[in-house]
C-alpha cells in the first residue's frame, strides 16, 4: 500500500492546462489535512489569465473533440474508469487526507465516482435524434443532437472525486471540452484525475483543471467570454444564484445542484430497525457533509420515542477520529468554518429548549471534529430545522397525522431529496408524489446512483446529473427541415 508521503509527492500540484503548468506569477496556496490542521501540499493559485488560458485550450480543440467518433470517446472514458478502479486505494487515501472523511467513506466514493465514467462511456454511443415526415406533408423533420461546446464546472469539497466525474463524464461523452474549478479545500483529487485522463489518451485541452483560492475573480472572465457555452455548479444556493445572474450575460446553459434540507419521515407502520439503519446512512454518510444528508427527522409521535432510543444507541457506536485510522467510522469536518457552523446550529437549538440525547459538544483539537449528535424537543423556531447542518447532527421532531408529516417535510424553500419509511405501498406512493423534492428514497437511506437522474427543485436548483438525462445537459437540439 502506498504511504501518505509517497502519495502526496506523486500528485500534480500545478494547474492542468494541456498538461501541468505553473500559475501565472507562480503563486500557490496551502491544502490542509482537516484531521490535524497540517499543510499537506502547496497547489498552484490560478489567476484570471490562467482561466482564460484554459478556455483558449478548450476552444482550440472543441471542434476536433466533437468530431471524434462517439465510440472512441467512450473507450477513453472506459479506460479512465479502469484506471481509477486500479488506483482506488490511492484516491481513497488522498480524499481522506484533504477532506477528512473516514477511509471506508472515501472508498465508497471512489466506487461511486468511477461509475460515472463507466456509465457515460456507454451513453456516448446512445445519443439519439429523430426523423419523421411533417404531419402536414410539407417536408421532413430531422432532429439532431450536438455538443453544447466548452463548459465550466465548479465543484465542491465534500465529494472531491464524484462531484467532478458526474460532470466530466457526460461532457466528454457528449463531445464537449471542459474546465473544472475544484474547491480550494480539496484540489488534489481532481488534479490526479486529470493526470489519469491524460494517461488514458484524452487529447490535451479537452479537460483542464484550474485550482485557485479566489474562485469568483478567476471564473468571472470565463462567464463573460462568448466561447464558453455551459456552466455546471454544485454548491450553496447563495453562490448558485450569483452564478446564474452572471451566466445571464452570455445566456449560458446552466445546471445547478444547490443546497438541501432533506426530511427523513418515519411513519408508525415503518420497520423501525430498517428505518434506523437507513437513518444512519442518510445522516452519517460522508460524516453528514452531503447535500443529500437527512437534515430533519420527522417521526410519527406514536413511535418517536422508540425510534429515538434506537437511533441514539446506533449513533453512539460511531468512533470519531482521524480518517486514516482503520478504527475510525466518523472522520473530521472539512475546516474550522464548518465546525463553527455546526456548533452554532446546535447551540442555537439547545438555547431554544432542545434536549441533547447524544454528543453535542466538539472535542478539543487538533483537527476539526464533531461527534455524532442527536437532538430532541426542538422548537419550531430553531435554525437547525431551517438551515442545512452539513454535519453529524440528527434533530428529531414529531407529528401526528400523515398530512402533518407531509406538510412539515415540505416546509422549506429547498427541494433536493426526501426519505420516507413505511410498510404501506399506497402511503409510500402517495407521500412520494406529494413531496416537493426532485428525488425520494422509499425505505432507503442512500439513493445516489449514476444510472438515475440526480437533481432538485425549488431552491435546490435545476438540471439533472446521471441517468439517461445527464448527457442531455451537454447537448443542443438542432432541427433540420428537409424537403
């Protein structure tokens, strides 16, 4: 197995624009290990000029890449999937070092993230149009799909590999070139991926990675450049709204996967043991730092105490520690700001009257750790019921009737995902159809699947990633009128 020092010394730390290049001016910024606070790498700090260089490279090869046979594009994607799989332990260790999650979580992400390249390697050859006679008999209708053009992807820190692969995969399959701007907290994983893509035969310029500590300033000139045709973003709703405004200058195609406030609804006819197992997955996957994480637990009052007791006992089994420790099942949060946010939300709830059944207090450093926490008796005005926690905190509130439970679940401006536990198929379908979310998990705590369309409604954004729908986000529809 590769050692931490050997792995870190092998990772590119320059920008990736037709290969590794220094940032203009040679500036760098530090990458920290969240479990220790130590600096593990110094990465090139891109300038706006560097971003334009990346777009120059993308625009220069766009036509050639679009004309590359779909089978060839698919085979390159498949080769990258196999390369990621072969180096899965390196990717997992790297993500743990720069993001803080426990190694088992990182390994799961490697498998999930790699699958987007396998899925879209197969979708590359299945881009369909249509041909039909005009109903009026005046000619023929030909509908043709073609790549949007150069794309910009801005990805978050919580899934350093998968948030990139589920954008890069469909873009490459569709015939688009792409510039990726990863989060400053976790740039190393995406730089390693760019290196693997190059080794797998991806032509220079098709994929660029620009790392920077000044995201807004560096991406601003790209959003104003008419050569850029698509923006895809995963991150907070506040930043997403600003990017949509900026993208209006060039009327860019946009995909926005934004914030969440996922309800986890448990009805009185649910299998409570299964519901608790699902709750652990929905809440503690990625240490709770996931837009799909269950944010609010709405439990029917007749079973609320039993569910709470079972959940407290199960969450108490999680071992907090450095993610590289094989005994760790709950790693650190990504940075001090995130730790402060979780602390503030819990303290606000407790000061308003919430009861702490488990955890509730961050240990003394080093590192940015927060324990598995369960809160009950939470007043309606508590911020934790309205804001995304992004940490291992489970707030539990009760309801009496199905109508009350559905109304409570929908009482948010967000609409990414919801979870429902019930033994009744009628109730499951009825509630799933009534939930104002883009995705619903019925008796399941994890729903993400590269073969399924991922995305939300309301202030959780628009557009879909994955599934048959994912590649459509990178294709324009052209109508050709024939005699």
